[in-house]
C-alpha cells in the first residue's frame, strides 16, 4: 500500500515511526519541508493551504491510503478546498483525525458515537462539517477517529510540571478523556485494515478531572503539585478557557468492539507511569 499523510503533526509522526514500514511508500505534507529532520525515510511535500506542486498532487492521486490530520480553518477544510477534484476522483481509504470536542457539553454524562454533535464552539462545528465533507468526498470509505486529549513523549503533565507551567484549574464536575499517542497509532492502523468506513471515539477508559492528572504526575516526580485555582477567577486565555466549556464522559466501546483495539494505556495513570519509567525521568529543575 502507498500512504500519503496530510499534515505531519504530533500524532501522524508517531504513526509513521511505528507503522511506516508497513507501506511500500510513504509521503506527507509539512508547511516547510526543510524544517523536519526527524522524519528520515518519509518523502516530504510542502502544503500551506494553497494548491500544492504537481508532484504533490501526483503522490496524493497515487495513494492507496490517506491520513488527514489537518484541522479545518474558518473557511473549511484546506485540503478539500484546494484538492477536492483530486480527492474525489479515485476511491481510496481515508482516515480522518477529528475530535471528541464535537459532542459539546453533557455535564459529565456519557456519550458515544450515536450522540449527535452539539458543540457551541465554532471550531467544533467546523470539525463536524469537515467530517461530513470527507465522507462525501471519499464515497463513504472514510474512518473518522474522534480523538480525546492527546499526550505522549514530550507532551504530558510531567513535562509541564518540569517546565513550571502546570496548573490545577478546578471547575466542579469537569471531566476529560485522554488518549496516548501510541494508542492513536494503533487505532489508525486498525482503521486502515478495517473493511469499511465509520466513526469511532478514540479515548481512554477513564475520563477524569484535569487536576487529578497533574496531582498524579507530581506524585511520580516527587514534588508538591501546584496550588489549586478556581476556574471562575483563574487568568486564562480565551482558547484555554474554551476547553473547559465541555464536560463529558466519552465511551470507547465501539472502538474496541469493531476495530479490535486494545489500549496499551487505558488510563492516564498507565500512560504517565510508562512515560516516567521510559523517557521522562530527568531530574526536576528547581
């Protein structure tokens, strides 16, 4: 199989490192192909929202599998806007990385893939529109993976504690799901191998208050967690505050049942334990 990745971000790079050898050829896009020296063996193409070079279009046209991890902008999905004719012309498997944010606020209640999206956030509504557009463009052969809060090497509560940027914002009743980047990679591969399209929530087994994650990470490192801050009075950017607009417990039952995914890190504790043991055990800078 030939693979093309639209948007070589954090999750897509991890997928390539783990499964790139499963494909006969792998190519993907970055904004600046000269700045990524950590992707040896992957053919890089530039894409910043405008029509890419003919060589890039040819690679996309030849791909058997397309992974899409570029978020939509205010005017819609940039890949569909510039490459819609190419993407609709041939039938290929598409894996679209979306977000559980599309479900909106459910006051901590459980949601699954049958729950209608209802977010009040513009970026979440744009995600729903992008999901629908990709489903139509891919003639239904699209696997939509709705991702929870992503963490993994270099991007986790241990890192923010070391860097002095961790905060314990307390909003009563607030819970989030999370997902380790290695479990994202496994789920993408399972979706590629699945015989048909569909929508699956890609999240852990245990939605939890965000402050609990920071507290647990602090225990691993052996430091005092940062002081609690009330959400109502905490100084936060509008973007950071918007992440607290939704509280829901997201089910991953369908992911396990239909795609056969077994999570390596079913809770944030499993994930942080592994990160602490394997790569995150540097001394705390005080």
